[in-house]
C-alpha cells in the first residue's frame, strides 16, 4: 500500500495518506491564486485513507457556498480543499514530504488564469471546472 506523509511549514500540522493519490489538478481560479500567490496543484485522497495530526491547528475558511479551505493557523500554509458532502479531501502537492509519485492530470478554470503567466504544457485545459 502506498503511504505518503506531509505537513505545514512549521510542523504543527502533519498528515499521512494511505492508498493511491489522484492525478494532479492545476486550478487557476482567482480564489486559488489569491490563497497561494499563483495556482493550486492538488491531488486528493479518500477521507478514510488520511490521518491528520495537529488537526486543532487547522483553520477552515469557507471560500464559497460549496467548499472550504484548510490552512495552518500558525504558519499560514495552505494545506487542504474540501467540497461539501464529498468523501475525499484535496491536498496541495507542495505539502508532501520528499518525492511523491504524482502524475500531472489537467488544468481547470483556465478562463480565470492570471495574465502574468503562461501554461507551458500540453495537458488538457478547461475554461471552468472539468465537464
């Protein structure tokens, strides 16, 4: 079974995942850009296959009517994205320790992309969410 670990910048939040991680989705929406300074690169895992240590240090921000974003209340590291009613959590790729076998998948919300960068690969692109 594939096991991966990661956490925030200060170490107050640590997580461990068990099982296969989804391919990376690159989200270019304005919310993701405002939270991280560029765009999200995130995978996800079923909730039952993730353990979080220091969960009391995760602050959840309701960023829309459908989802919330989890970050470390101490160092501000963006960690998670969670849609209401779903049984999985998205995890930002950069929060994993070391080398993790993550495959690039596709880009979403490209119509909302910042004008100051280009998407320089041949992955599928969607104007909004994936259809």
